C-alpha cells in the first residue's frame, strides 16, 4: 500500500516544533516500519526555491515551496493547494492522510482521503490573545465547518475533539486514535522520582494560551508554602512582550532562583530533561490532546493540568495526576506542593500514568490502528 501523508516535518528530523510535527515524525516512522507500506510525506514550506526530496530512514519526504497567499485563501484555490494536489497525483498513492489545514479542502479528492483533526483554529485563536481574534475566529469556524462537512473518513485524537467534529461532519466515518509517543520515553526509569528530584517542567510554546504566567504564579505559591523546587520552562516565546511580562513577574515574586528558561529543546534534550523531572505542569487555557502530557505519562511523570478541553480525557484525576482550574494559581500551587513534598505520591501516580500510556500512546499500537483506517477507506 502506498501512503502519502501531508503534514509538517522538521528540517532537522529530531527537532520537531509543536505537537503536530512531533506526531508526524513518530507516526510516519512507525508506519514505514511495516514491510508492505510505502510511506511518502509532503510538506509546504516557506523559503524553498525549488522542490526537495530526502529520506528519513524509510520515509520519503517531498518538500514543496509554500505560497505567499493567506492560508485561509490558499487552502481553497491558491498556488499552495495547486502544488500539493499536483504532487499527490504525481505520486499516485492508494491513500492520502492529511494532518494539516489543507486537508479541510481535500474531502472530495478522487483518491481515498483520511483527515486527522488535531484541533480547531477557531477555538485556539481567542485563547492566544492576539489582534482581531473575534473576526478571525468566526472566519475559521466557517472554513472548518464547511471543510469537515465534506470529509468521508476522519481520525479524532481526543473525545473532546470528537464532540466538536460530530457537529460539523455527521456524514463521516470517525475513528478515535490517540497521538503516538516516541518509544524512547517509555525507557525513562520509574525510580527517578524517589531520587529526591524537585523539578517541575512546563513544555511547549510560551504564550497566553499555554498560561505560562499562571504556571509561574503557581510555582511561587508552592515555594512560599514550604515546597522546594525549580520550574523549568522549555519552549520559545511567540511574543517578546509576553516573555518580558514573565521576567517581570518572576522578579516581582522574588523567585528568580526557582525558575529556569531552557529555550527550545530537541528530543534528546527532552529525554534527558524528563529523566530529572518530578512533575509535568500544563495549565493551558485551550488544548486538544497535548503531546507533552502523553510524553510525560510514558516517562512515568505525574501531570498537573487543566480541567478543561481535552486534558481530562488524558489524565485520571487523583490517579495519574491532578486536574486543576487553570485560572486558579493557588489551587495549582497547592497540587504542586503536595507532589513536591511526596516522592512516594509522585512515583505512584507516575507508574499509573505509564500503564495508561502503554495502552494508548505506543507508536506501534497507534500505527496499527491508523493502518486499519486506511484499509477501511480503501473499501469505500
């Protein structure tokens, strides 16, 4: 079976940025390990003078030049869409599997098409706190609604996402499949939480939606309440002004010695970081199925995360971590303190998280479920 994936793929294969790139790398490699699958991947990228073809192990990657058109127009009739469709037809696959926004307008493709919905831009835009959020959100809601209504086969990465898809795509066959996790994270020793680590990791973009400011305030409360520890912030700031706000807040709270900015980290650095992390903190205002949670669970790390959107479908409250109100920094700080003061509780919750992760997030299991969806799409 020849499969073409359309998604993002990092130039440096082991340095993905964001959840979609991470998922794509892991899934593409896992699918390519199947002897009878020929896996190709297409990207659209700015700054390319001409098409590039390269290999990542058994995955063939075709990098196309992206259009300068606004994406909301390009996905419908722009140069980017035309290049993408021409390349798909040239490769002549059995199945096309889209992980990107362009997949919204490929529901009527003559080749069997599977569309993985990683989230909804109309829901993410208001939580990012940027200009013209209201009108932009309404525009994307219309585009997403129209695009999903034309899909035949959809993969939903979370029951939270599923509920939204069903409103827009009652005609589609919808399959629930979790995002895969890099296998290396399952090798992080369970015993590390008993080594006296006092390190809290927050992972992902540094922005208003990820609520990095709330994480800093929660850490300050935990420290002032008697817990010792360091908040390690891994990721890049999309807005310099937001990073400046964080630095000022840290200074005002007097916790300079308890916060460390790591910048963007690659897979090897993340694995190393997870080996010395006690707790993952993700107090986001809007998420679907964040990779940071599944990676932490695979590494046997308890998770403190928001009680909204897709997070409650990943973390069993009181078993593999704690669910908290992301707007309540005191409540979050109390949960951090509880875990920082009890390595035994960290170990117990981390072990339970790994059990769940092995069942849901292992790459071979996710690839096998995805292949079954391809076979189903071929029969329609």
